């Protein structure tokens, strides 16, 4: 029969393995969000260049959008990565609170709970 230390160590290894997978998934998603935002900024810049050259069918005949409007559209397109990442983080934290309760237990509280459960199961048998 394993002792409390050995069981806690095994549980900790499982927890670390699962949090490593969650970390990799978060990094993968963050990279995809950055690529999405970079493509959005590139598309805005390309449309601004094509508009200035008069190559767009809806372009104004007077030379297109001014430099101020292009700069404004680029300055609004750049922080998209941060906004999407913040939205994703808040959604994930909301899901964690919904699944695991209002607060996260510390490691020692989990060990105490496991020890209580182990002694309770031993008494009942």
C-alpha cells in the first residue's frame, strides 16, 4: 500500500502532466491569434496601398483615403491580438471558476483533503 507521500507525488506528476498540456494548448492558440491579427493588419495595409494606387473598384477618384485615415485604421487593427487574447483568458478563467468553485485550493489543502479521505475510507472498511 502506498503512503501518503507516494500517492501525493503520483497525483502531482499527473497534475503537472495535465498543466503542461494546457500550457502547450494555450501557446498554440496564442500563436494562432497572433497570426490572425498579423494577417488582419497586413490586409488593412494592402487595402490602403491599393486604394492609394486607385486599383480598387470602390476607390474614390480623388486619390483614395488620406494618410490619417490609413494610420487610424492600422492603429485600431494592431491591438486586436491583445483583445482576443484577453477575451480568451477571461473565458478560460470563467470556465475554471465554474468547474472548480470560487477559489483554487492550495496544494497543502488538497493533501489534507486526500489524507482525510484516505483515513475515512480506511475507517469505513
